[in-house]
C-alpha cells in the first residue's frame, strides 16, 4: 500500500425499513484536516477521467452506482513507497 493511503469501509445499519449509512462525522480522525469540497459526478461507461497530480490532497469518494477503477502512483521522491502503483476497484 502506498504510504499515507487509507481505504475505509462504511458501516451500514439496516433493518426492515431500509438502511442508514454515515459517510463522515466531524469527530472522525480524518476530519481534522478540514473540509475542502464535496462533489458529485457521472461518468459514462467506457469513459475515463484520469491522470492529474495532487501534491497533497485528501479525497473522500463514495460510489453510489457502478464501479470505480482508481490508479494511484506515488511521485514523492522522499516516500518509502516512491514509484509504487496501486490500483483499486
């Protein structure tokens, strides 16, 4: 795993009426970095939105429908995982 990357599974509380799922709470440890943006996108099948660089960024992604394929590449020369590629579905 690339240094600093975390994957977090969301907890779902379900009963006969449906379910409830929290994305993030103000007291979650990751929230200490502050809030920058919440966005929503639709990408059509076969399309790609790719290859851009963030020097430092915290992203929270939630895929409501479909599957997301993500590739991360560590460009930080001072990182213990420099030049490592990780792919996730």
